[in-house]
C-alpha cells in the first residue's frame, strides 16, 4: 500500500505531506491553526483500520445526519432569537455576521473531528491500496487561507442579500423549510454540475481546476485546495445563481433559512471529500425522491470522481447525482454497490 502520494515535475504540484512530523520551530501560524483544528486523520501510535473492498460497507442512519446538521445550524438562531425576545432589540448586520460566522466555524471544527473519529473505526475508501492524502507541505498556507476566507465571504454575501433585522430567526415556516432544504441542494447542484463538467471538458478551464485534482484520495479539508478562479465561483458564483434561481421560482430564502440550507451544502462538501468507508453522504429532505431515481449522492461518488482524474471523472454533482443521472455521467460504485452494503450493523452519526 502506498504511503505517500506521487509528485509531478512541478514542486508546487507536490502532494507530499511531512510537515506534521517536522521541526515545529519552523511552523507558521497556518501550520499551528491546522494542527489545532485536529485535522490529522491518522491517530498517533496506531494505524487506521483497512478493509478489503469485498467487506460490506456499513450504512449510515440518515436521520442521525439530519439531527446533527439541524442541531448545529440552530445554535446561532436560538441565541439570536433569545437576544431579540428578551431585549426587544434587533442585531446590527455586523453583529449577525460575527455570530453566525463564529458558530459556523465551531460546527466545522466539530465535523472535522467527528469524521476523524469515525475513520478510526470504519476506515477509508480504497484503503487497501492507498492512505488518504494529507494537507501537502506546499499547500498548508493555501488551505488555511481558504478555510478562513470561503465561509466568511459566503456569509457576508448572504447577510448583505437577505438579512432583515426585524425578522425573528425562528419565525420561518418549518414545512416550507423542509422543502427548501431539498430544492436548494438540487438547485445548487444544477449550477455546480455544469460549471464542474465544463471545467473537466474544456482545456482552457481545466487549468483552473487541476490543482484541486492533485489529490486522488482527498482529505476533508482539501475541498478548499483550489486556484483562486475556481474558489471565486465556489464562493460567490454558484451560491448567487442558486439564490437567484429560487427567487425566480417564487421561493426566496430568508437569511435564516439560507443559513440552514447552507449547513446542508457544507456538510456534503466536507463529508464528500472525507473518503469515510460508510454508505451515506449528502443528506437531503428529498432523498426519498432521489433514491427512487437512483440519484442520491454518497461519499464514494465524489471519491471516485477524484480518483479518476481529468476526462475520466464522471460524478460531477456534489450534492446529488440527479444531474449526473439525467445527463449520463454517473460512475458505478466499487465498494458501495447494492450487494455490498451492510444494512444490519448501521452507523449512527454521533452528536458529540
């Protein structure tokens, strides 16, 4: 089994990661930040379990994932609601930005550490051939910068577009919210699908996407490992197009509804780059419909997308496989095919 990714001729394309075991006196603030966040997938003093591809892959209870996302998403809503009810005041947009950004980062850190603990029990996909890639030596500063900038800019854009100070955070219609969560993920995925597929099909666009594909067995935080041009579309372009599409369809999202939908999207982005050897992934309130169409997305789908590179990737969606199914770009699963799923020993996504 390979223990280090191969490198290309350009040193900036190297995926070799040795910094965690190097001289800490040479670390920058980026190194310390990534270490503090608990981003090391391999535990100290022992190995991650490795399973043959013929071993059944455990099935995740989707309700436990919905519960995890909703409880974390509602933390800033509850704090904000309590403040407005007990003081009779509204929050300034800058205060809202900091409240939701801070709790968002706390949720992200917790998710990263939960993924790590699950990996120590259930292992990772393709683990009998290759360990997961780690954050490369040449990319520590870039990953740290993207982790700080991507959520911050998305939240700033949303506060500007749809925050209304007089609205109570928990005043939305819960039935409509359930519909919006599913429709939002499908809408985001429509725009992402075509943008992503074009980046793989058009050589002039591939140059902006190739950095992201240097990893064949991605680490959860390597979803943010990309060139600036790609990050601009990920941060601003796709969310703006999705928001505008829903507005045009008569489903405008309030800031509070958008934040919950965004938590679902980000959960799928992070878990989709984790390579966890479990059958689950992108939760959706419309997964019952997607499953009927064979269009639900699981972790292995995006993992295979990275493994197969440029024009052989397929699986361009990152929230669903609906558009891949419609336009004929699905790839067959290797470890998570129907005959290899363990529906008896199910996994409950841990809250703590």
